[in-house]
């Protein structure tokens, strides 16, 4: 009986408090005021509108990497990754709780370290993927020649999710273009944004889509458009300030009818889940389209998974995510990490 009570206590700590039938999941968001914090607020709105019993509780850890936040504070995490470094490449200094990234965006495989002791298992598993690239599109006859020329222009944001709005705000503020993204700015779908550009209802369109964007490619065959680059110095400033981005170059043969080399941003966000988060909860998060990826077109989702990184299909997905994707015809690898709930709690600090 004592053992059962102990396990129930651990389970309660890990899954969070229950209030009015709602389950609160802790989510690592980094420092207060981060883009992830705002994103979690939007995800909570989405869960509320979908009448889900799940709510997300932000957990703040200044200057820390996502996998370490997951180990020490939370059940869910939002992480930016590249290639085979998806769930590795972080450590904790022996006398400091601040996480330090070692080899960010490299393909080298690292172990997670905690107080000098090697932890062979990684307790973070991939649950879902957000993956988009920014295209800054203007009409072919526009007088705008460079990024700084868009000051006070009528801007339309074309995307299938609201996270891109946060990204746009950071880009415009960093480049001293706009302090208030709601001024002269419309938010709509990719198709509608391009139509607004065509009809002169917008001067510039920020399109968030994978590369190549089939919608932009089709649009450019019938409409003369140009792509603008974000200045390289500003790109590096953005990347250094927030691991939400990586640099991306769109080559001149990607869109034959546009034909220009463009420096822009890639956004790759993983939702990581502790292996001890129950399968049904993870499935409900995915069924609610928590990362903007509600499965409607299996082939499109497969493309998205593979585009997020060459090694993505070799990364272990949470059991609940694995079952969800399997039911929807998407082939991902199931995690092989298995450890006791007791050991998980011993290495994990609670906030």
C-alpha cells in the first residue's frame, strides 16, 4: 500500500494540479517575456476554445536550453533544433542550475549531464513539429527594393497558424520597422495574403510556408513578384537573441519565375514530452492541433516531418504521439527510452 501511495504521489507531482476537472501541464518557456511564453498563451486559448480539459502552465528558466528545462521543471517543452541534434547537446554545470548549450545546430551527439553524473537515457521525446520558412513577397512593380523600405507599409501576414504573428513582431521590432504589428497589418491565410498583394490591398506579404512553397510557386507563374532578404546582420542578431530561428537561403532556382537568392529565416519548433506524460494526454494535445498541425492531409504532414531535419524520422516519438501518427497513416519512430518513475523524479527538480 505504501508503495502504491508513493507512486500516486509521484504521478500527481508529474502531471500537475487538477482544478475544476482540468489538467495543468508544465511547459518550459525560457525567460519571462519570451516568444514561447506568448505562444503558450495562444495554445491555451486554442485548448479553451476546443473545450479541452488540458491547460498549459509556463515554467520560467533564464538562459536555459529546452531539454534541460524538460528534465528539471516540466512535462512539455518547446524546443528549436536542427538535424540529429534534436534531443541532445545540452548540459548543466555542477554548481549552477543554468543550462549551457554545447554545439548548438551541430550534428554531433552529446549526452545530458547533471551534477557531473552522466545520464545515459534522455527523458525528452518528440511529440510534434512546427516547421515554416519566412518569405517576404512584394509585387514586381513595387518601388520597394530592400527590407528597410517597408517602413509604414501595409503588411499582410499569410500563415496557417498564429505563431508567425509573434515571429513577425520580433523581426519588425528588431529592424526598427514597426513597434506595433497591429498597425496597418492583416493576418490571414497564405492564399488570401497573396491575393491581397495581387489586388493592391497590401504592399508586402510575409508568407510562412515550407520551401518550396507550392502556393507561392503557383502564384508567381501568373503574377510578377519579388522576394526580399532580411539583412544578414539583422538575421544574425535575431538568431543570437532567440534560438527560435536559424538562417535559411532560398536559392534562385527554387522559384524559377522569381529567380533571386534570398536570405531569410527558418522556424523549427518541436514540442517535447516527458516519457512519463500519459499517452492519452499527448494524443489529445495533437488532436487539438496544439502545434498547428492537425492532420488533414497525410502526405503533406509526411513532407513536413521530413523537411524539419534529415534525421527527424530517426528520432523517438512519445508513445502517445506515435499512436496518433500511426492512426493517421504517418510513419514515425517510437521512442525506446524506458525508465522507472522513481528515477525520473530523483533527477528532476520540481518548481
